[in-house]
C-alpha cells in the first residue's frame, strides 16, 4: 500500500480506540512483521523489522567499526583475534598457554625437560620457559605446533564468547531502559501505547515508525562503543575450556614422552645435533650456500625429523625451491664441500 504522511500515527490512534484490528495495523507499514494483541490494547506489541542486525545497530548509532567488531566476534570464519602466531610468540616468551597448564601436565613437561634441556626446569623463570619452548618446537615440531594451535583456538573462542556476552548485556540494557525488546536479527518489539506516546511527545505525526524509533535511540544515552576493545579487555578466562585444552595437551605430551622413553640415547643424540646445527644455522632463515661460486643458491634449515634423525633443508634458486632430509654429515658436505654434490641436479634448477 502507498503510505500517506500521517498513516502510522492515525493507525496507532485508531487501534488504541478499537477502530481497527491488529491485522489492519500491521498493514500500515511493510516493516511491521506482526502485532501481538493484548486485551489492554495499549500493551499490544508491535514487532518492527529493521531488515537485519547491522541495519538495527546503525539505527542505534553504533559506528561501522564497532558493528564490524560485533559481527566478527560472533563469526566462526575469517579473522582470528588470538591467532596461532600470537600463541607461538607468547609460548616463546613464557606467557600464553603456560598460564593454563594444569599440575599433571606441568609434571610431564618437567620430565620432557630432563631429556632435552641441559639445565633444571624453572617454571617461574620466563627466560628458561622460552628456551625450553624453543627447544621443544625444534625437537618435536609437529606435536608442539598442535599444542600451540589448540591453545590459540580455545583462547580465541573464549575471548569471542565473553565479549559477545558483554556486548549482548549492553544491548539488552539499552533496549530495556527504553522499554523495547530486542527480538534478534534486526527485529524489535515495542508496546503500541509507548510508540504512540512518542509520536505525541515529538509532536511529529508525519513521522514514520522507523523515524520515531530512531529518535528514541538517539535521545537515549548509551555505552555502545569500543566493542573491538572489549574482546581484549574482558575476562575471557571464565569462558576458556581449560580442561579441554589440558586434555589435548596431555595426549601430545604423552606422545612426546613415548618417543623419548623408547630410546633415550637416540633422543639425547638428536637434541645435541639440533643444538650444533642451530648454533651456526638458525632455523627458518635463508642464507647463501657459503661455497657456491655462483652466489645464487640459498639454503634454509626448516626443521628436524625425529623419526629419521635428519635435518629438513630447503634449497632455492630464483623462484625454484626443493626440500630434502639430510644427515648432519651430508648437510655439512653440502655447505662446505659442494663439489660432492651436483647442485643444479640436486635442486632441479
């Protein structure tokens, strides 16, 4: 239907006077989803749909930045607030997952430390924890990545859930103080009498229902802002599944201990090899092969394979790159006696 300038105001008045029914009132504005009738006509509820949650938040005066934060907090896809990279960095600095390890798993880590570290386990020494974390990652990279990733995912979920709860409470307080119900998905419910009285208060019978509602939002003081900060400032620990994290951590640590205890001598030799190699060739950095006359071939120590007791080495030239597993002897030959290798044939250049 084509709406006139006073249709909404007149329809509300006529409904309150019993001149039209709830279905006729619903027809006055396409955004009215339904009217829930009450014997006290003024207490009947108009369900008004702004279209979607983003449209409602915009009408409430929430900034685009805070709307984006709210939507991303509730999303299970895309941006991760507490990322795996952050989890890795915190682990190396003695923070992050260290703070949520239970007593049993800490004992397992102390036992692992006896195999791979040359110093006592110091749970209160951030510097030691960092060195231990780095060594653990080098020796058992697959299991350590799993630990880091599990913690990152669990903490990110906890941060989102807690922030979403806080923001939802803020929104409910906002609507509650206005006498409006937030139905969800951009829909609100308001009593007919309250809406009609607002028309009278504004002395603007020509307004649409949407315009009157926005006026109500704008007049009301609110704290609906800085939602992106809420996720970092809130107490996410209350939502963190600490038991679940420690359960998965226990499985990873048991797997590491099983490897270590199966052959203690092998574990000791492997750790010593890693320490020798990374002392001169830090893991993860590209360097020119020292004896390559062309100065075009680079190498990188990517990691170490416990099962084969070998070094994982990457070689590249221009845009071409290949990966190999080498014994320590072959790795040193590659660096300092490249004549033993046909470099071009080796890497497929």
